[in-house]
C-alpha cells in the first residue's frame, strides 16, 4: 500500500480475518499482521529510522469530539500472555432515559496490534452524587464496539437509567482467548427446546425458534432462575453474531428474555457461559467511577 492514503477492505467474513499490511519501503519491507472483523479504522505510522510500522497512540478526542476521556488511564495485564493494555473510560452519552458507556483498550507496545477481545463482561452500578449505590447493576456481555476507531472501544447502553444516578462505577473483564461455554446447542428452526447447563443449578433456558421477516430466523431464549439461583449470572450468546440482539430483564421475577434476529435462515449455535467461567483468567479493568453529564 502507498503511504498517506486510506485503504478500505470489503467482503469480510463473519469471523475475524487475518491480513498483512506491508509498506513498499525499506529492505525488507516492513509489515504488520492484523485481525479484522469489520468497522475498524487502523492508524499506523512508518518509522524510517528503524524501518518498521508503529500503531499510533489513541487520543479519542482527536478522532471524535464527543469521545472525551474520563479519569486517568489504567494499565492492565493479560494473565494468559503477560501483555499489557491501557484502558480508559470515555464520556458517557445520555439520551432520554438511556445512558451509553464507553471504554477503550490499547496494547501498550506500539508494535503490537490490538484485536477486539474475544469476550467481555461488564458490570455498571448506578451511583448517587455521593457515590451511594442506587438500584441493581447493569450487566453486559455482548461484543459491541464503536465503529471507525483505531482501537477497540466497547459500548454499553443502560436503558431506563435511574434519574438520581449522576455517576456510575464501571467494572470490566475481557478475554483475549476463547472461553469454553458450559453448554453449546445447535438451534433447529423447527424445534423448541428446554435446556439446563451442567453445574449450573436452578437455571433453565427455553429456546423458541420463530420465522423472522421473509427468509430470516428469530431465536428467543427465555432464561428462568428459580428461587435458589436468583443471583446466578450467565452469558447467553449466539454464533455467528446475529443481525439484531435484545436482552430484556424482568427484575424481581428471575427471568430474562433474549431475542436474536437473523436476516437469513441458518442453524446458529447457542452458547451459555457462567460468569465464573467468563472471568477466569480474564484481563480485569479495576472499577472506574465516571460522571454522567446531562
């Protein structure tokens, strides 16, 4: 590729695709290996003195004026690889009764690409002005990223955010490797199922495939917690990633309804993973308190 030009990659698969970036300069030509899913916007600089490609420092507000940082960055370490990442929360965005939170990560080594993590678990606790917890935590585990950013920027939208909660405590864990789910089930579009997960007592999952639009598939998974398992937290996800996802929690009754929509009919895999397995050997970002502005 030529320098000082923007190059676009199209036709990516539904899974991460490896690419090699090579600049025709120096001997041997410097190169960088990346893993793209779609929506990334990488920024690299050629270092002629050392004949190498460097990933630029991420300064959020220079990419988008609304991406103002909140608090100091924190350095976290991957227990699997010992790689270090910088993590930092960005300014939350309020829209009516909803608040969207953001956090970016970047490998501290300028020679290393930062791929989107394979898994994430985020817990966001509403706080009052005096940082007193208000209501239940919001839990997120979908891999939802802001597009057109040079590094992974997580985004989580907390619906019906408490009006008196002017701050939030954000705790995040992410995995750079795959996590083995407690249960994997191939969804048959003509078959309803009730599932339980080995080792996960008091929780059952009702899987209901439904037609969606003209040729699509909707998968509704109802997660039911019995009285002895109301505090059990799990991740419910489908592979490949759906075109649309909605998680609706019914507080006080131990029920969550997950709706996954596909534009085309296929046989997706349902993965159910406990919180404990999601957090085992994960990269932990210590809790960050952020102010929510009107």
